[in-house]
C-alpha cells in the first residue's frame, strides 16, 4: 500500500485529484490533504509518504518554501497552472508535473512514470533540496575541547550520534566532538547524497559504512569505521530501511 499526501489549497481541486487517483490506483492510501507550507512541514515531520502531489501556490506562500524548512524525501508530482516558461523549468529539473485542469490520461502517465522511475524521483529530490539551500550544504563543523577550537571538514566526518540530549560528531580518525546542533537540524544541512539518518540516534556517512547485514523485520545492521562507542549496534529502523536501501543503490 502506497501512502499519498496531497498538498493543495483548493478543496475541490484536491478532492477531484484524489478521486481520479483512486480510479487508477486502488493500492494508494491518502494520508492527508494540507493547504499550507506550515501544515506541509508539520505533517512531513511525522509522516513518510511514498508520493506527494504538490500544488505550487499554497494558502500561506510558495510550496518551494517547504524545502527550506525540511528535507523532503518522497517523490513529487507537481500540480500547477504555471505558464510554459515555468513548466520548462520543471522539465529542466526532471520533476514531473500536471498542468491544471488535470487531464486523467496525463495523471495516469505520471503515475506510470512514478512506478517505473521511483528511484529517479529520489535523485530529483536531492536536486530540489540543493536548490532550496542554494547548494550550500554544510562544509565544516567547529567544536571546542577545553580551550582549543577544532575545525572538522565534512570530508572527515564518519557519523553523528545523538545520546542523552547531546549530539556528537565522530571523525574518520575516531575522534569524538560535541557539537551544538540537533540531528533534525543536521538532516537539513547535510548533503543527502553522502549522509543518511538511519534511526533516532544515528546519521551515518556513506563512506563510513564497512559492511551491511540483513537483520530482523527487514532491517539492516551496519558495521562502521570507526566503530561507535560502548560497543553499540547500528541498525537501520524498520521505517527507514526501504529508503536506506534505495539510498545505497543510487
């Protein structure tokens, strides 16, 4: 069952779209219909839809503001009344769109593209998040140990660990640094090509993964270099395992 979120500020348009989707795909489940940037950010912090239909103009602003607030991981099909120049821009970024009023045949084509190229949509979302941040992903971190300030370039970061309300950066040399950021903040600042949040405690760097093992409940157990302290099992959560498997195959 695929979970769908509709972001649309016109009630009639949203309900009509969902009715058309249901006639084509009975295996889709509607999470919610939201009409604002604020509402979209709120629900995307709690839910992980498989597909989003997103209008461009919302009740409180432009939908691209969503990407400035949160990293969107689900594929998106835009619904828009934009002119041909804006549509060309969507094409340039390889994001599928539906021009209002929505043609049922075009909707079916969009859903077929979603089925065939779901992973490709994921790569597009990386581009959209880059556009929203101006391409300015975090390049270095600073951390203070006693009276010495350390600067750690992103290339030397192995993983991040949240523990007892603190977040620690572990370098590839095995050094541990306390940093003044939350894992949620880091998710939006790190390049999603290189880092992935696997559970409530860990954000791992792709280059730090040494081995992956199939684990219970379709999860994945990771071996990292350097190893986490204690020692500690590093397991991708049930909810994040499908997205993680796509991430490692990009």
